[in-house]
């Protein structure tokens, strides 16, 4: 029979220490003699000092995460405040014919949007000659009706980009459908809100559209006053 002594590996030592929590209590003198390489230099440090360094790094990482959470919370509150002010302005606009201009102007102001415009179709006769009711192509109407959520991306020559007045052309766009619910419960498009920016990265296909969808819901509710049967101030 072989008398070869079994080789003890690092994992065996690790398993022993994990299963024997009182080892260093019984051999406390070992802690003072263990030397480890410093992660940011060539010098050696004691185990206690290395543990303290690891704890400091962990605390610093947690502090960064907390600060990021605070910043995100502050940003969310600021966005909610802007949305609240914009919504209140629309609700307090008594003249239905003024709503489109107020809506786009306040969007630009509150959310620092360089370019904003809209077009409506099927409006009440009293508003048929307004700028916001100028004729649009059947392609635009079909496109708006096909949108289940706002479109975001580069401006590839969209007709809606021509509705934007500004010193610089829009390189990226957000196209938000305006809808109302019919008597049968179906959503029917009656307009399109277009937001634009000279910055090609402001609106991208990868960005979330939940907030834009809420903008569209509020805008649709406010602009519905311009449609037949709804052209009375709330």
C-alpha cells in the first residue's frame, strides 16, 4: 500500500477556514503576521489593513450608488413638476383655439425642446382655417393611425418635420399620435404631435417612450375640444 501523503490544496484550506470560524480566535497571533500585496502598489500590508481597505472601497461604492439614486430621484421630481405645470397650463387655457399654441410653446419651455409642432384633422368647422388644421397627406394620417406608441429616431425626410419652425433643421424626431376613443371604444387618430432637435441623438430608436406616451394622452385630451361636438372649454 502506498504511504503517499495527500496533497492539501488552496480549496481545502479555504473550506477548513470556512468550516472553522473559531480558528483565528484561537490563533490570533497569525493575523498580525499575514502580509498581502497592496492593490495599488508593490508594498505589502497586513491582513487587517487589507480588510480595512476593502471595506473603504465597498463603502465608497455604496456611497456612489446612493448619490446616483438621489440624483435620479431629484430628476424624476423635476420632470413630474414640469409635467404638472404643463398640464395645469392646458387646463387653464379657456379658449380652445389657443390650446395648440399654448401646448407646443409650453412643451418647448418646460422640457427644453428646441422644436415642436402639430397638425390636427377632422376639427370643428370653426377651426378649419387655423394653422394647426392645415391639410396633411393621407400618408401622414395613415402613419399616425398605425402608431401604437410614439416613434423616435432620425429625421429621414418626414413630412411632419416641415411643420417645425426654427433656425436649425431637425436631425431627430419624436412623433406622438393624438387619439380619442370612439363611441365603439376604438382609438381613432385625429392628429400628430412632432418634437424635433438639431441633435441627432436627442430622439433615438432605443429610448423609452413611456413618458412621451403620457404627453400624447394629455395633449389628446386637451386638443379634443377642437373636434366636432367637443369644441367647448372645459
